[in-house]
């Protein structure tokens, strides 16, 4: 989904704040500050001034005329760390107020709503920006101006529980935004304000998990080409870094099990497979898929070796 913002003044003037305390943090205006300078500081992009103007009920065209001492709300995307037993519907119910928004939440996280979210995965929870419809507004036109893609019209309708693509004048809608990435200064300010206490790592865990995906590809390639020593080095590095999802942990331990078996290190193979089982409770050691040596290693005892990081 493109994360572009409205370019039309009429649209921006109709945007209102969501009032969410979870996905916004406060800022007290100082002398010399403007909505432009704050957008640059907190988002690293001056065009996000429009979000600050809209979210704080500032008049379009007067948004830069802030009064020292004024309290502003700085919109931000929330982050949620998936726990065992959670579904997209349960996360949407808790974070977005309705389980029916599960499909939108999953799609915004590049996932399928019918699949279980990976335990340990840090997912994005959109900022619900309010929009008051003007005469002639449609789902297509609003999706294009606010989200940057007409194809996302379904998202606006689904998120708001609507079927009619034409909106009545004055109709209040919620527009889910995920493109509000904070700058380094913004993350510091949010942390100082306590805004991350209910939003997990503020995106840092997600960044680490995304970065791990490329290393998992490297790990798989090394195993595939018989570079088992190299696979062990990459796998150990991933485990030492932590903050992986359960499927990521399972992939690492599976590769380590194979590598240790290939190198004849039976004890370490048993240890690795114990971690594999912890990360994948449904592991099926099908002899048609796995070699007898791997199966035998996995029939060994469970280990309490603290060197092997357990998935969280």
C-alpha cells in the first residue's frame, strides 16, 4: 500500500484527530516552532505537516502559526507483539475496536487474514485518522487522495463496515494509515513520553525480524550447497541476536540440526533439534522428508543448555 498523504486542501481541512492515546504522543509547542518544523523533526518529511494540522484541528493555512505552550498530539503507528493464541481478529478487536477489521490489519502487514500471525512477530497497527466526507466523495476518490491508490477503496469500506461506495456529506470515516514512520528524534520523543509502553519496541523488533529474513535466505543457501560450517555461523548469529518469530526460530534450528548432523556432531544436533521442537510444536519428522540421521537426532533428549535461545 502506498503511504502518500492527501494533496488536496479540501480533503486535509476535513481530516480530524482520532483522539487515540495509544498511537499518538504529546508535544508542548516551544517558541519558534511551526507545524512544518515539527513534521521535519518527528517524521523527517515536511509533507507530514498535513497530518499534524489535521490531527490537531488546526486551520488549514494557519497550521504553522502555533502558540507557545500549546499541546499537540503527534500521530504515530502502534506496534504489537504477537503472542501465542492470538489471531488477526483478536488483535484487531483489541487494537482497532472491531474484529471485523482483521482483514485490513492483516493486509497492511502483508499477510493473509486466514493465516495465523507468527508468534513473536511485531505487527503494525494503523493510526485511525478521522475524515468528514464532503459532497461527491466516493471510496475510490478518497482512497486515491488519502492512501494514494484507488485499489485501496475496499480497505476504506471494509474498515468502516460500509458497502455503499458513495459517502454522504458530513459522514465520518476512519482512514487507517501506516505510513507515519517516526524519525530517530521522533522515536526518542515518543519513548520519553511513554508512548511505547503499550506498543512494544516501537518498530525496532519488526526491523530486526525483517532484516533476519535476508539472513535466513543466506542460511538456507549455505545449507543447500553443503556449506555447513557457514550455516552454523549464520545460524548462531541469528540466535544470538534474538527477537525472532517462532517460524524464524524454527528455520534456524532446523538448519543447525541438518548442519550438525552432516558434520557428525550428534550432541549438538540433538541440542539444535530440541530448539526446533520448542519453536515448532507441530513438527512432523516425516522420514520421506528428513534423513534417518536427522530423525534419530530429534529422538534424543530435550536439553536445558542455556546457550540455545528459546523463542519468546
